[in-house]
C-alpha cells in the first residue's frame, strides 16, 4: 500500500510541475521570449497544453478570470496539493 501511495503522490507532483511549466511557458510565448516556430518549443507546449487544458478548462468554467488574470492554475495546484496530503492519511491512516 505504501508503494501505491508513493506512486499516486509522485504522479500528482509531476502534474503540478507540468502546470507550473505550462504557465511559465505561456508567459514566455506571450512576451515573445520563446518562439513556437521552433519545433521543440512547439512540441513541448502542445504536450503541456494537451495534458493540462482538460482540467484547467473545467475550473475556468466555474471560476472566471479576474481582471484578465487566469486563476485556474492556482486553484488546480491548491486542490492537487490538498489531495496529495489527504491521500496518505486516507489510505495509510485507515489501518
């Protein structure tokens, strides 16, 4: 059971990092620091968009942007951090 909890928390942590990298990459593209005509940049950006957008779009439908600032990544990261701390207590604490 400990290995399963470790795997789940690691996957959640990797998804949190994917969200953070996706947000930073979006900023860099918007400010023309990196260019999507570069094949590697486009591939990484497309991959991050495909894995993060389904979750972010559901949160965006509930929480609108505030003054042009998208708060959905912050909400998702906070929820994932909460779940990441809750899972070991639920699975391992129920012994």
